[in-house]
C-alpha cells in the first residue's frame, strides 16, 4: 500500500494531510497537522533524504494597491520568514539566517546537489543555502543584472505613484540548472548554481507565474503566465505558446507540475484573469499532456468542470498522485495522475498569492529513507 502525505501552506498556518485506504479501496485524507495558524505560509518543500521540511512565510494578507512598493505590505515585528522542521512538522525552528527580504514565497531543492533556493518579496531576490538551511547567501547577480530595470509590478501613474517592486513567484532547480520567474519581469536561467543569469523573454509574457524543468533534460522547460502557458526546448532562449484546441491560447495560467515518474506528463491550470473573475468566476480548467505537449486533454473524472475559483497550485507525488488546490478553498487529490479525483478538504484559506504552496510525498514498502522519515511522522501523529 502507498502512504501519501501533503504539506500545504495557507493564509492561516501550515497544514499536513495523510491518506488512508478503506476496506473498499476508497482513499480519504485526514488532517494530521496544523502549525502556526497565526502566520501566512507559502511554498513548502520536503527533503526526504535529509528528513527535513522547509516552508516560507510572509507578512500575511494585504490590500493590493497598484503602484505601491512591496515593502509597504510588511507587518512590523512579523518574525522569521523561513522555517524548518526535522520531526515531520511537530516542531519548527527559524531557518532564515542571511535572508534579507520580508517574505519567502517560493523554495526549490536541487536534488542533484542538495542546494536549496528561496525567494519572495521584492525587490526580486534569490538566496541559496548549501547547508540545509543553516545559512543563506544572496545571489546578487540577479538583482544587479542590467535587465533588472525592466521589472515592474502593476505601475500606477508615474507622476504620483512609484513603481512597485517585482517579486519571485516560482523557482525550479534541476541538475545544476536554476530557473526563476519574476512577477513582473519574465524568467531567468542560471547554469552555474545562481552565480550568473540569462534573461529569458523571447516569446513569453512579462507576467510569469510557475516554472518547471524536466529532470531528464533541464533545457526542456515550461512556464505559466498571465497570458497563457509557454514551453521551451532550449532552456528558455525561445518560447512557444501552448494551444490545446478547446480553450483560448492566452489564458491566465498558474499552477504547473511535471510527473517525476514520467516527465513527458505535464499538468497545468488555467482560469479567467483575476481582473474579471469577480463577476465571471474562476472558470478554472486543469490540462494534461502525456506526450510532452503534442496533445492535451482537460481533466474531469470527479473534478468540477470548470473548477470553482482559481486553481492556484498543482503538484505530483512520487507515485502518480496528483494534487490541485483552489482559492475557493478546495484541495483535490487524484491517485491516477488525474483520471479520478477525491476532495481532500474544503473551505481552506488558500489565496491567489498561493501559486506555489504545496509539496506532496508518498512512500511504498522498501524505501528505507522515506520509511524512516514517515516513521517519525507517524510517531508524531500518534503521540
């Protein structure tokens, strides 16, 4: 039997859910953790080999005033912006030594090197840790790149409103190749662990969201934007828009994931733009390709169609499990890469901000490292 667990960052703390299977074979999830409910959390990363969980935190819910600087959103005395747990979420400790921004939105682990990358509130700044979060260093070449002057965040009237600070909504780190998205400022790629960067804007829209690269070929990369989903075969040097026929090419696209068991399978979500979703609804759809983008299908099979709200997050686990979460407060799970779905929980405080807020892990008998990790979690749950 496969045991599954997911960790979800929300506007009211970090939560964990664990699966169980009924005698009839039905899967359901139980909430086994709800930590720090007074804080706003973003992406969570599980390092199974190290038995560690990392989660980024930010100042919390805030009014979005076009043209205002990012630092105006911070709450004085908010506290650490990145936490680490070594006991499956039972206890958490600050893990943000060296981080200088006021919130962490996105975290990535390069499994080939063990390096961690974190980024968040503006000005768009990326940090790297080579000691499992004990210390962080800023990768200064990104902010000092000559193209940084093009970054913006919904500028207002230049005569009386300053340009806002761009921020990082997503990072991908695969086999030493690092991608970061800047909202709004396109994508960047580093081939040397973050010491230098290439600006990737040829064919993509400036307002970039999620980014993912294939483990078997880091130059094959996918990126969701406010005007559609793009993909590249040359490391983002050039981008092509996806057109899967039955929906508009340039939709507002957010969550995206690549199946770790089959990296020709990509799933991403599209919806109406936030500017119109207030009266049209989210109208979200979840799209899947099994052949590296040659053909596409919309996922249903128990998933509402269209999905209420905006699908903010999409993530696979290691055994073909697929999760999607919406800002309508629903978290869904599919055990078979999207063919059938169950509702994990509802009325969750997931926000538009949560373009990356979930990590999912699964184990089967024989995986000693994962079993050890989950044994500690099971002891915690039963305590």
